[in-house]
């Protein structure tokens, strides 16, 4: 059974579904790699007591270097309730949503890793 060789006379009966699933998996891996690269660039992968933009009115915090106001604004847009700005897990979850939904440009490191 050949998945993507169109010259074959015999193809898998669910070739379209398989190719679609492959694309979804590839897209998800690309998203994970992008988010990982942003985190490494923004915070060196450190969360606790990791502050950025300390000299600005709205400092950034944590793995994703979220400003508190940006974190909660994006959480509302994403429909995520009960996320906490101080939570590393919540920052990763929201950063994944943000990048996947076109908000990656909010991070200076996004341009570097994309």
C-alpha cells in the first residue's frame, strides 16, 4: 500500500484522511518547535523569578515573558478561564494558542525563530 505515490495503481483506501492527519501532525510539531524556540529565546527556559522589561511600566514574567495585561487579554480571546499569569503551564498553553492564532508577533523572539 502506497500512501502518497500517485504512480501506483493501488492506493490506500483512506489516503486523503491519512494525508490530512499527516499534515495536522506536522503542523502541530512545527507549532511546538516554534513555541519552544520562543521560550528559549525569551526566558532561556526559566520561569521562576524570570522578569523582563523591568524598566518598563508593564514588566514581563516567566517562560513566555508575558506582560500581565497581555496574558489576561489573550486568555479572554482564547476562551480560557482560570489561567494564572504566574503559572508556567498556563503560560505555555496560552503561548501555544497565541502563536497558533496569529499573535506570535507580540513576542520579539517570534521574528527571530520564524
